């Protein structure tokens, strides 16, 4: 019984991390119809910001928690202004290629400016201890990650439903052109969306660094791939779908690890994507996505 409780906690923790990162992607996509593949490099750069703070003598764990959140938010806003705003009115493929270009450029900059090798970062190791809940032993890192995800999602829901900017963002996700006609500044709405996306990435960065114990220039691509799949499962443009897709993906991965014999553990990713394909065959628009009639294509 203890083993299954531990695996359930693992599934919830992984799902919470995927949900945080998927929400960051979904916030941008819902407004700009842009899949920001540079989101992973925002996480990497935020991790290196912690490394920089450590080299300057700031070794408090609170610094290691606050720096990545602030850094990720600032970096996301800068990327929106420098890289994505000039191509805002271009075709969607242009924005996607821009995101890939920014991702590769940031990876190479980190390799040139710091090192191509992973850098150890033990500052957040204190987050990972063992807590005893009755007869069960669980990782404090997993519980804290779940609590952080719940708080972030709750704060995002409150912001979107009870603030003027949040309501403007919800309206922009439905009909951006009409929102601009009503006098709402497009640049402000999009900048806030990127800031929220970065803050969510920064919160996830804290737990990623604590789990990995270090940072590497190329870790961003792997980190953004699973949240992208979570967005696909939940339905592009749906924030609730991104959260549900992230949690479901966490349960699928851990469930396969539990169910598969040890010698077949390497098939986990292949079977995960097979299940994702099966879900999309049944619900092509995602679990919470809206079905759209595209009509016949002309060639």
C-alpha cells in the first residue's frame, strides 16, 4: 500500500509540474496563437540567474526561490518586445520559426557565456526532505510542488476573473480584434500574458533545480516537450485543458512505470505517446478544446 501511495504522490507531483509549464504555453497561445518553443530556454536562463546570484555571494534559499521567478518573468517580457512583437502580424509559421530561432540562440549564448557542461547547484537541496504522513513517507519537494501549483492556478483564476487586465486577456483570447477596437492596448495585454507565462515558468524552475541539483544549457527543450504534449491533450487555447492535460500526462507516465515490468521500462515514452495518440483519435480537438468546423480545403 505504501508503494502505491508513493507512486500516486509522484504522479501528482509530475502532473503539477507539467500543468504549470503547460499553462505558461497556453496563456501565450490563447491570445497570440503562438506556441512559444523558447519557453524552455526561459527556464534554463532563470536557472543560470540563480547560478549568477550564487557567484555574487547571495546564498540564501529565499534568493534561490525569488530570483528564478523574477528572472523568468523579466526574460519573457523582453523576448516578447524584442523577438515576437515584430512578427506579431505575420503568419503563424513565422512566429513558430521565430520561437525556434530564439530557443537555439539562447542555448548557444548560454554555452558560450557560461559552459556547455551542466553546473551543479546545491542551494535548493534543502527542499527535498522526507515527511511522514502517518505511516507513509513522502518527499517534501513533491508536496511543496503540488501546493505551489494549486496556489498559482488559483491566483491565475482569480486574476482572469476579477481584474480588468485579466478580463481583457480572456476577451482577447476570444476575439483580439474586437478588444483592440474597444480601446484596450494590445501591447499591454500581450506583455502581461508573457509576464504571467514567465512567472509560471519561474515557479516550476525552483522545483526543477531542486530535483536536478543543477542547470544545463540544453535542458530547456526536454522541459518544454512534455508541457506541449499536455496542451495538445487538453486542447490548444484552453487554460483549464492545459492544467488537466498536464495532470493526466503525469498520471499516464507514472502509471506506465508501475504497470510495466522492469525490463520494459524503456518503452514508457513510446507507450505514453501511443496513449496520447489514442486520446486525440477520440478527441482531435483535445479533452477540453472546442470543436471547429474547418470546411473543405482547396488545393
